C-alpha cells in the first residue's frame, strides 16, 4: 500500500509536474511531514501552501516545488544558492538532487525560521549537506572571494525588488 509521500508524487506525475526520474526520487526521499510546522502533520501531503507559524511565510505547495525543481535541471555536483529557506524542505530536496559533491547554501531573513530549518534539516539527515545562513537573500550571498560561484539560484521567497548588477 502506498504511503502519503508516494500518493502525492503520483498525483504530481499525473498532473505532468514531475517529469524526471531524479525529481521523482528526491520527492520520494524527503518526507514533507518532517518540515511542516508543529500540529500540521495531518495536512502535510495536501497540495497547498502551509503556514510557518506566525511568521507570515509558508511552506510552498508541492506542485510549485515540483515545477521549480524540474526547471532548475539539477544534477550531482552543482552548487546552489536558495533564497528563502522557510522550513528547509526545498533545500533538502535540492540536496538530494545535487549530492554527492554538490553544495546547497540557503538564506533566510528570519532567524527563528532559520533555526527551525536547521533543526528540520539535521533531524532529516541533511544537516551536513545544507548550510543555512541568516540574511537578506534579496541581496544574494556572494562567497567571501567576491565571486559568484553558484550553478543555480532558486528563489522561494518574495523580495521588494530584484538586485541590480
């Protein structure tokens, strides 16, 4: 009998949102229930955004996450910057797709959510694969060398404006 993760992935495949085997494997490997706000496990596999406490932020709906992962065309060894950590769910999925050898750095503006995400990632086994940084992701997060060394940038948050180059 299929569990909630398998049923969700099957629905996303039927809708044409999960098209590649790597994205399917990542979605099957990362349990969304491990990244929802306390008390929301019963609705973890509904295809809706879920609030992250009283932060005003949400865990994106699975169909949005699946579409974004497919568009990023991630593969092992890539370095990815994610803007908007939230609960850490998307960062865990990205880590599944770029590891081993890849790197995921995710920027969250709210320290409380960054801490929540770090704990979720650690508990789910991704603590050593994803670096969570507190900061203004709308400004990016260049490495100390001053060069941008990311193969992909995923923006899972809103910002007042796009940074100028």
